């Protein structure tokens, strides 16, 4: 059943991240660096891995958020000059 929870969490968080990124203008960025939501999700996954967290819904949620960010055209950490 953990796999089902994981899968549903991926779908739900992917959709929620898509909705949030289209409607909210919250950004963590400077003139040189843009910390995208997929980077934050990946960092949270590394911390969870180090702490041996095994909650399937949390792993699925963070995976969905990361995948939503990676599908976009501009997802690099270093901001391009405009």
C-alpha cells in the first residue's frame, strides 16, 4: 500500500505545484542565483534520506514537486542575463 500512497502523492503534489507556480509569485532569487522549487524539493529529499525518513506520502509529494519543476524550460540555478 505504500506504493499506492507514493504514487497518489506524486500526482497530487505535481498538480498542486503546477497550480501554485502559475498563480503565486514567490521566488527565492538574487541577481545571480535562482533557487527553483525543484531544487528545494531535492534538498529536502537529501535531508530526509540522511535522517532515514520513510514516509511514502512525503517522498511522493517531494518527487512530484521536483518533477514539475524539471519539466520547465528554464530550471538552472544560475540566472541568465536578460
